[in-house]
C-alpha cells in the first residue's frame, strides 16, 4: 500500500489529515469553478430564449403575465450577480 493510500480513509474516501483535505477541496474548486460559471451563464442564456419564445407564443392569447416576467427578471439578476462577483 502506498503512502498516499494510507492517508485516505477507505470508508469516507477523504484524507485523514483535515488540512490536506481542505487543500484538495480548494484546488478542485479553483479548477472547476470556471466551468461551473460558464454552464450557469450558458444555461441562463438558453433559459432567456425559452422565455422569449413563451412570451411570443402565449402573449397573443394570455397577454404578458407580470408575475411570469417579474420572476424571470429576478432570476436573471441573481445569476448575473453570482457570475460577476
């Protein structure tokens, strides 16, 4: 058994050393955070296209629903705040 395998708990699959575990989590977050933000932004752009299509299709029969539009505006603001902070 290698030295690294001895430092990892087989039950929890975490490092036995708390500092080492925190360093590993920080490294993984730095590596993956850019992908996560890009996926959030891309998903939101697709989400906005769906909203525009809904307004175009249902706008003629139902009119513009203020609650529907307000909800999506709030979601948009939250996504952009999270992406650019």
